[in-house]
C-alpha cells in the first residue's frame, strides 16, 4: 500500500530488509535521519526492540528524528508502555510525540481501517485499558444503515451490536472492503458480506478481531483475535499476546520479539513456542532449560497463568501471515506434527528425569505410537485452516 501511496503522491519510498533491521534495529532510525523521512509504518514490536537495542548501538553521529510527521504503528497489540518508553528515549533526538499514530488494519479492507493521522494530541495523553492504546475514535453508538463507513463491535453469536464496554468482534463497512476471496464463495459470503441481525441493507467485513469501545470519547481498543482467546482453569479468558509479551520481556536478549506464540493444547494447558535469537541457538542445554523455567515463572508472576509447556525453537520457525501477524493455530499444528525446529521442549509440570519420548508425549498431550510403527503424533487437528477462520489466516 505504501508503495502505491508513494507513486500517487510523488514521494520517495526507502525500503530495507526486515532481517537487517532485526539484526541492527538502529538502522531504522538512521534511515529516518538520512532521508528526512516524514512517514513510516512499523509493526508494534518494533518499538520495544529499538528501545532495548537501538539506542545502545554505537553510531557515527547523533540522530535527528525531527522530520517524522506520522509514525504509523500497525499490528495489534499496541501497548501504551512500549510507546511511552520509545517516546521518552527518543524525544532528545527531535521525535515529536504527536507523530505517533496507533493504527488498525487488515488485508480485507485494503490494509487500513483507521489511524491517528497527523494527530493533534500527545500520545501520552491518550487513555488506555488493559495496557492497550486505542486505534480509533468512533462517532456515535447508534447504527445508521445508510452510513458508508462504519466500525462496530458485534456479538459473534447474535450478530447484534454490543454496548460500549462489552468486548465483541470488530465489523467494518467501507468503500475499501474487499469484494471476494478468489475461488471461495462460501467464505466470501460469510466473512465479507456479513449483515447485522434484522437488517437487510449494508454489509460488513467480519475482521476476526476482538475489540471494545470505552469512555465518553468512544475510543476503540483492539484486544486480540477471536479464535486465539485462551480459557483458563478458573473459566477466565486471556488474550495470548499478554503471555507472549511477558515471555519476551523475561529474556529480551535471547528471544525474538514478535516471534512468540501462546496457545492451548488439551491435557497440556498453555503452551508457549518462542524463537531464539540466531546467535543464541547454540546455547547449552542448561541455559535453554533456565530460559524455559524463567518464562514459566514470569508468566505466572505477571499474568497469573500456569504454563504447561515451553518450546524454544530456531529462528524462523514460528509461522506468520504476510502482514506479520502470528499464526498461532498453525504454530500449534506444526508443533503437534513435530514440524518445528525445536531446540528445547520442556514440560514444566513434569518432575524428575524422563526420557525424550515421555517428555514429548507429556508436552504435546497426544498419544505417541511406538517408534517402529510410526513417528506421527495422533492429535485431533485439521489438516488445513480451521473452517471458522479460513483464508484470513494467510493474509
């Protein structure tokens, strides 16, 4: 999309390799300085990564970030603390807090849904709920069927708008809505032409994202994915990104930001799959074991969630969509089919020494057939994308 905007506006677009950025986060800041960039879109995990590693890297000169007008943050979750830390650290280099633009989008709406474009307020003054920043401000609570641009929070089962303060699925209606999933008429009808209950006019995209509207200004907060919500032993629900963020914060020098997936496996509880930094993949077994236990302890202390299994995997193992979102269902599928490049898989609930076979069986919660018969783990998993979440997983 930004390539098209560059062509339309006659501007200059500078691209760099994501791999190079991950190796040296300061590169992004240096490019802003060198080319006097005015707009840059970045995934939300960029900010904590730069805060931890970008400022400490030595550079030939000081940075000048004063040219930046719109720093567009995409991919939920957008944590207020991460944004505040970034602003506090780089204001000394000319960064204007008003350039921070928390945004929301998805491929089915031609990328953008909302953004704080050329914000007139300081991001530090924006409210937050459950550590998250808002991504839109909605106009009113009444539904006008003749309105062409609408963002609603809807009950997933009844297809009725929920009251402000109640979490539900985000539905979007705009001229930017996609027309179809090529070759998939059923998914097209169900997901791209959804209608509110008892209405005939106006269709919506079902985003698959959960959100909530809060406050008199009716700010919209994206809280997570509908299909990824985890149900704990006490019946409470938690979005996996909280667990993933806690895991990364526990070992930021060893784990890769934005490359951690948390999900649930029957009989094993909460499972965390985390990519190791490339230069840490050769660490000894004791160090890897220490990281596994440390992740479990951190999640319990910060989120009050008991972790059943931690798997440390090689760089590039955790699957993502083309827009950079974690595909948790596919990470679960690959782990259970033993298709992950595992460095260490540890069941935190197992006490004492166990064999490799017993460890894997306990970890994934499946039934392992005898080695001479098959190496396949028997699990109840689909061979393709879940029917309730079809092509959207790949976008």
